[in-house]
């Protein structure tokens, strides 16, 4: 049973959610309470569309780019249908420490499903998950993590899974901040999404996360509808059950939307080269390069996690959200690198 | 060289474009010149949104459904974001006889590339293609067709391929009608697309055809932007060429968007169950079933090719656009079946 359930899972599965050692390498810094909202710094007489962004080079680069591509008659004017902006999710639109939130979901789901699987009490990696022993889970390596993904993300219909994700998001809290996970979206990025849309951009998520997991909150949290969420996908099996069509989630990977998979997915699903791309890790590098290689005006931006007080500080050495080659490429390419500590007045939407 | 070029092509490749025997089984009926546009039959005082549709059960079913889901306060009202309509392309939005137009493109492209491949003069299936001997091509079976697809749809970047497709569409003519292929879209379906969009629907193509081929005309011909075109895809390779990112088309299949692949692609890329679906063949059956199994109001429609005079007449026995199980399912499910002969005043947009 266990073996057939896992048949077909490839090594790539792990790339969706986890890097081995991520839990062991988790930083201990919890996000502190966000500061009281400060003055927006808006120019008099006009509402500031980016009130949580400090004045400075990053903010100026964003607004200058938007002005360039929206100025009718200007040499860099971009027609509406071509104003495509793509955003990574984990670490770019919401936090990703001490582990990808989707992995927290998977671990919680093991616990929720345990009563239906009495054998798990004696069977790794489930035994360790149920005992709260993350080091024990990790001792099983990639295979253990893949087994967890398979047992928590498959075997039910797509619509059942949507319900499970939404119920989890409505109840689970982040272990350090005590916030709901959807409260750990970045306020400055919410403003940026709205600012771009107000300027005619169509905003997409292009993330290594599971597409059906992200759709559980993307519309409500970001205003991004399901058809503009691109992510990693599992294989689906069409079935007629008493004459009604359902799609059953299989424990096999269809596509891993990470690294070079990101521009490939953008091409397959959007079919236009974006003119603006936003990421935070080396997994976003190819997407930012693809965007930066466009023939017209373009904008590539990295969010750099520099704020150990209000969020977390990590980059080149992190096992989650590693930003190493990307930092070098950003410097070489003149891309914008946002320092969360310096450029953002606040991190999360609401004070606790 | 030949073998490495073909490595990784799966049997599924053939499903994208062709069914073996399609050329041999091609019907001889050419589309006749469309009739002079007749009276629109519009209700007095209001422009008819479907002037090429005859009054009758098919037209009434369409307009009644749209009225139901757009009547605010009605029990079947559907909010705007959920008004998703999906359309097959070949045989549903444009013609598909005597062979899928994308196959005509592939054969023409063999001829265009021949000067760069002197060896093709002595090498099947290219030798037969170049001699105009379609029976000789077919004698090579699926393998021959896959070799043609691989040699004509890969080995160049996505942007180069877009240019090739557009140049072909601007010059090639249909062998029987003498029309440009994009003139062989169905006028009543153009009106239907516009009518649905005017009623708040978001219209998608979901077709077995190659996604990059269809995007070469979908926006101009149908008003459907690239990000709303879902099709079969090939694998792409990300490359940096002198610092510029390109995507190289590989001769390997990523996903075949046909039969049960259609609802799976809809789930992966749209993420909502459509409320209206339009097809013409058994390849669309699962998409129509998926739509018809939705919890709310829904509409499934088959275009039935019944007009041997103005277009072609084919269904259960055809090797292209076979409609057999689908007809039975439509009867059983009470779906709308459009008779092109009886329900449509005209087939193509412009009289010759």
C-alpha cells in the first residue's frame, strides 16, 4: 500500500515545498509586532499609493518605471495587454520562515489524518511528525518529505482539497508570531500589487508552491484570481463518480515551477514575456532574467530579507529562500534590491 | 542526429495534431461560398448579438442560459469572476478539414526548411512530404508524423516560432476554399464569443492544438489574449545567449491537452470549474462532462458538422473530429447540439 501510493513520485517533488535541512536550519527570530502605522509621506493633495514604502531608491525605481511604461506618447509606453507583472509567493508576498507555510500545512495534515492511519504511530516519517520530532523527520531525507507530501496532498478530489486548505488557513497559527498565516503577507507588497493594477498591470503569481494550495488564499489575500496563479502541479485523474466528473489528486508531480521552470511556465500559461518580475531567492533568478531580457522596458526586483527585528534576516547561507547567485545577478544587471529593513515602514498589515 | 533529435518524443505527440489516416480519410467537400448575409432577425429596437444564428432551440438554449446566470437576484445568478467559458478550437471555432490546419502548417514548414536539409530528399517521411505524396507520409505511421512535428515545431526559440507561425498564417491558403486559414473561423461562434464577453464571461480556448501555434492568431481572430489560450505544450529549455534569456523549443511533449487532459488543464491553469463549455468532438467530452458536473448552473454544447454544402458533414465515422460517444452523452445529458446546417445562417465571416 505504502509503495503503490508513492509510486511515480519523483525526486522533483521535494523541490515544491522543501529543501532538506530547512527545519534544522530554521532561524530563531520571530517577527516582532509591526510598528504603529506612521505618516504616509504622501505628496499633499494626492493619496500615496505606496504608504508603507520609505522614500528612497527602491521606491523611486518602482514609480519611475511605472511612469515610463504608462506615459502615453512616450518612447517606453507599453500597451495595456502587455503590462504583465509576475510575483513569486514565498518570501516575496508572504513570509517563509522558519519553514515554507505549505510544509507547516502538510505536517498539520499528517496529525489530522492520523486517526485514519493507526499504522503511522509506528511508521516513519509519520511517527516523528506525530511526536513533534522534526529532526527525526529530517533523518528520513527527501524520501520522508516526499512521503509526507504524497500522503497529505493526494488521494482526494481537487474540490475536497480546496476545502481542506481553506479550513487550515482559517485555524492554524504561525508558531512564532501567533498570527494566522494569511496575516503574514507583506503590506508593502499588497500596496505594490494594487499600485500596478491601478496602472493597468495584470498581476500573476509564479511560484514553486503548489498551485491549489496558493489558490486557497490568493484571491482574498492578494486580489489575484485563480487563473492568475501559476505554481507547481500534481497529476490529476479524471473520474466519473455516479455520473459526476471529479478530478482526483495523484501523488505524482506534473510540473515543478521553480528556477528554469518559471520562465517555461510563464511561456506556457501566460504566453507573453512579463515586463516586471518580483522575487526573493535564487529560485526566481531565471524568471527575473527572462523578464530582464525583454526587448522593451522591463523591471526586475529582489526583496532582500534584511530585517531580523521585524521579520527575518537571511540570504546567501539560508536553506530556505537562499539568495546568492541572484544577489550577484542583481548587482550586475542593475536590478532593484529592496532592503526590508530600510525600505519598508512596516512588514505585515495589522499590528497585533 | 536524427535519433537524438527525436529522443524523448512520446506516442502522445501524435495526439496533438493528427490521427493516423486522417489525410487518407479526408472528405472531398469544400466549403461553398457563404450565403449573402440575411436579415438579422433582431428584435425591434435592439441589436441582435447573434445575427448569424437562426431562431430555434439551439439559439434559445444559449440565450436562456445567459439570461439565467446574469439575472441579479435570480436563484441561478453567477458572480462575474465565476463566469468562465471554455472553447475547443479545431472544428469548434474554426474548420479542421481536410486536415488540422496545424498539420498543414507542419507540412508547409517541411518544404520551407528543405533547402537547409538536402538529406531530406532521400529520407522518409520528408521525401514523401516534398513530393506531395501524403499516402507515402502516412505509410510511415505515427513515427513519421512525430518526426514531422519534431522537425517543424522545435529547435528554435519561442519568439522565432511565433514569427514563423504568423508569417505562415499571412500567406498560406486553404487548399479547397482558397481562403486564408484565419478566414475559416466560424462567424456564429465569433458572435457567441462576443455575446458571452458582453455578459461578463471570461472566454478561454482549451484545445489539443499546440498553444504557441494557436496564439499566433487567437487574439486577432477571436479576441482571446494569449494568457487565455490553453493547449498542448512542448518542453522548453531556458538558455542565456550572450547574456540574454531565451526559451528553446524542444522536440519533447510536456502536456497533451486532449480528452481527460482538458479538465486537468482547466484545473491546473484556470482553477475554477467552467460554467459553459463548447466542443465538437469526442476529444472534448471530458471537458463538457466536467462542466456539466458543476454544482451550479452550467451549459455544455456540441457543434455538429452537418453541412456538406457550406462546410463539411462528419461525425461518428470521421478520423478527424470524430463525434461518437459525445453525441450519445449529449443526448443522455440534454446538452445542446448545434446543427451547422440548420442553426447557422452563415459559416464563415466574409463572402468570397
